[in-house]
C-alpha cells in the first residue's frame, strides 16, 4: 500500500461527495491507496454518504467512533494507528485534491526520501491560503526558515508513516487550538527531508463559513497549550543553537502575526477580566520562551507588545497601544541600529509611563520622479522621497540597480546630498555593462538609510506626467562588446526598468 488518506468526518454530508469524488478520480491506481474515514459521531447523513461511496470504492474504509472526540485530533490519530500505507495524507472532509496529487506526491517522496511533502494550495470560495513557500518552484529539500515553511502549518500534507510512528508524533487531544501547528512543527523539526511542490494545483482548501474559530472564545491557557509545547519541543530539539534561535524568531513572527493573540488582547472582543487572564498567560509565555536578547530580532511591530506584556499591566498595555498607533514624527527621539524610537508618555493616577518604543511599523513613505533622461552615455534620475516619521532627519539616498535574472546589485550614490528629501543620480551605462552575462532586465530602486534603518522603494510608478516612453539607446561599447538599452515601464506596476541586449557586430 503506497498511501493512506486520513479524513476526520463530522457532519460533512453536504460536501463530502466533492472530497470523495476527488479521490475516486485520482490517477494513482485505487489498489495503491486507501481512504480511512473516521466518523466522529456525526448527527447528519455523513455515515450514509460514506456507505454509498463504499459500494463503488473498494479502498474506502470507515471507522465509526463510539463517542464524539470534540475535534479532529483523535480521529486523525485513529487513522494513524489503522493506516497501512507507506505515507499518510491528512485531508479535511470538505477539501479536495487535484487528480494527479497522489501520484505526484508519491513519486517525489520516494525519489527524494521525503519525511514531509506537500504541494501548492488553492483557495476555494474566497479562502486565503499560504503561497510564499511556492514562489521558488519545486523545493525537493526545503528549509523551514529559508522557504517560509512556518507559514504553512496546516496538516494538509503527506507524511512518511514510519517517520511519524517512530517519533511518536500524534495530534495532542488536549490541543483545542493550534493542534495542527504542534504536529506539523514537530515533524518539520525532526524531518531530514521536507519537499514542497509548486508545479501543480495539489490541494483545494474550501472556505468554512461556519467554523471561524477566531470568533470563538477560548480560555488563555487552552490557547497557549499548543504554542507552549511547540516552543518546548524546539528548545529541546537537537538543532544547532544558531539555527534554533533563527527558527524561534521565524515562528514567533508567524505566531504573533497569524494567531488571535493581538485580537484578544487589544480589541473589544474580551472584557477586562478576560484580558487580564490572557495577559497573564502571555507574560508566562514570554518569560518562558522569549529571551530578552531576541526581542530586537522580532518584527518591529510586535516589539512593544512583548516588552510591555511582561509587566502584566492591562491598563498600561491598552493605553500605550492606543497611543503608539497615533505616533507622529514629533514623537521620534532617535534612529539607532535600524530602529526608529518614539517617546511615549502618559502620567495619570491610573497609568503612568515615560519611555521609548520602536515604531518602525508606522513609518510610511512616498517616492516621486521629477525628471528622467536617457542620453547616449548616461541616464539621469531626479526625484524626492518622504518618510512620515523621518521629517528633518539626515537621510542618505542610493540608487540600487538590480539585475533581475541574477539578483546582482549595483549601487550608485546620491549626487545632491544635503538637499532634504531629494536625490539626483547620474549613471554611466558602463556601470552595468561590465559583463556580457548581465544582459536582460535591470530594475531600479531608491534606498533611503539612516543609522542602520533602511527603506527601499521601487522607482517609476509615481512620476511626472510627461514621462511616458523613451527611445532605445544603441551602439554602447564596453569591454569590447556592443550593447543596446531599452528603457521601459513594467506591466502592471508601471515602474521603470532597462532591458540590456548584445548587438551583433558586423
């Protein structure tokens, strides 16, 4: 048996036919895979639908639980115990697979000896699904950090069954929130090979309008149950110390941006007593798993939350949160080591503080091209850039010319320093015509920097009205070669780029 498909079933009669039809239509021979449906005491016609499909699918197996487990965790564990495949793939009871998914997964997994393998997700009915890990093409030996795998922690993946069983990985029955993240992170950390495929639409994730957990209230200790265990598992793993630190940062950024923590603590969803409970658990989580020396490496927009939450003062956290969201350039005190700091002050009987916090996340920017000329030897770009929090600051500007095929960057300094918010670049074409391998498209960025803080913006989309098209420049000689350069505006973003080509010498 090559593959086991594990499907926890609960009141899925309305859409189970789509899920099972996608398995019945797989290009993999039906004798090579089994489908284990674990019915978790459904109260609708789910059992009848499964039994109808069993008449035409000899590889469909039904496990009918005697009592409801309260979630998909135990049914998935039941499937793990009953599975006979080399691999096990977890499929939700209202999602479906592309017809070639099993065949493609199994072929890649056996060829690369993958412990974990998954493919491109497709959202259905407006469902948002992760995509960043698929932008680099197929990654047969993907890396958790480099390939953004922490942003894909749903269980909709295929796992080597022996790998799962040997490590004792199961879906924790007490993990009512984040149980899938706990299981997948454990597998990621212990896996020798993780394979990510982006060459086909493998898994279709269907929007579940009646299962929006973000609208449900959970006690804070239940919410943090999985995430505490993820951090403990990571800290106790055999990963080397530097990688472990970077993975912790990557996961915390994901956790802080994607979990319901901010929504519960900082919105009107909870009453004050509930927020006190949530803040207390947040403080414990930070004290146990977030060392002071990594807070500065966390995404800037979460640093104040981590810092203030440790004080376990709900009134201060809520007051400072409101205040920091209204920060202006008048509040900025310094720019240091890549961070913009603002002074936040409140002195009342109830709340009192006077301190600096990182506010990078509130700095917005605009860039505009006033003039752009391309002559037979040089091109000139004249423009201006403003940043909402860095008014009257000594900002330095550089032009960054990026060769799209290779990522090589050529830097060119501002030729009108000292002029507030303005830049002028006069570039000799030979600065990018030093190697015939560097033909193709070059993109332009302006980079503003001050004391380690850098803001990079693409050039061209916002420009003077007359800048619409430019003539090709030909017969440019450099290192014995002859080139042509065609300036053009990209589609759809309307930014300026150059296309460099070699000319034939007759």
